[in-house]
C-alpha cells in the first residue's frame, strides 16, 4: 500500500528546536506529524497517510468508547553517536500489536505496513529525535474501533495511527533508583483474560493499585499472580529481573 505524505498546514507546524530548550518529561510534547490508516470489511486497510498531528473526529457512539476495542504499542527511536537514528527490533512490536488485535477481535495489520509507516514517519521526524543522553523519540501505534453502532460485537471499522513524542525518562526522578512495592490486593492478569494484550482496559484497571503505591511512597507496584497472589509476574512500568 502506498503511503501518502501530506503537507502540514502552517498553523499546525511546530519547531523541533523546542526539544533543545526544555525538559521533555514523558508524553507531554508531540511532533507535528502522525501516521493514520483506516480499515473496513470492503477495502481492508486503505487510505494510509502521514499527515499533520491533529484531533480525531469520532461519533459519541463509536464502539471504542463503549466496548473498549483499543490496543497500542510503544517503541523508541534513538539518536546515535554518528548522528543517525536507530530503532530497536520494531518488527517485534508489530508482531505483538497483531497478537493484541487477535485477542480483542480486531483486524491484524501487515507487519510490512507497520514497519514502513514507522520508518517513514521517523525519517520525516529526524529533527525531533533528541540527542541528549537518555532521551529518545517515543512512538505510540494505536488501533481503535471507530464505527458508530451500539451493541456488543466487534467493530466493522477501525483506525490505526501512530503519534510521536520526544521524551526523557519515564519517571519524574529521571534514571535514579526507584522504590517499588508488591500489589497484594489487585491483579494485573489472570488465566484466560486479556493480560497478555496491550489494551487500554488493562491499564485503566491498574491505576488504583499505582495510586495506592505512590501514596505509600513508592514509584511503581509489582504485580503478583492473579490466582494465589504469591508469585511475581511483572512490573507496571518496566521489566523486572532478579540476580542471585
């Protein structure tokens, strides 16, 4: 599928030099370009374009708002010492995106299309990739059920889009050591559930545990297994490893 590169209206253009003059934080500043494509049963994926980053227009009855058909990924583009920009195995994020789509009864997106969209977008946003140590350009591919129709069933139309944000570290304290606590009351995943899918509902369900962890003086919580609450499964914001 050919990806159309659209001009950015003057009023939506941004100066990428802003990344040199401010503390970026995480997900607070967005570039002026995004990728978007549509899906329906008749055409499959179509109308792929890189356009200005702008608001989406959705009907209040769009299925994503009512039945939660929404999935996303997260990956980064890194500035190299020679000035080039690199991605770290983006094809694995594309594969995982499709695994999430299959679990939530959403159409898969050809890995080749995902990779082409990611690479073209990053190429066009080269000036938005920070060069400071520990900084990067964060990419958020997302798919939502978009047609307006109530009733519990898979959507018949979808939007897939990628937005980009130059970022520093995820945590407010930067790259310092953080305190974590096990979540013994709430569960992140259970056998037969959607824990392995990167869908918005899983994150909404995690917010209460994270709030309580922060109120107790911790930066993140560690999830235990959903059945016995005895075995460590994962952390909310990063990978976890143990050294014996």
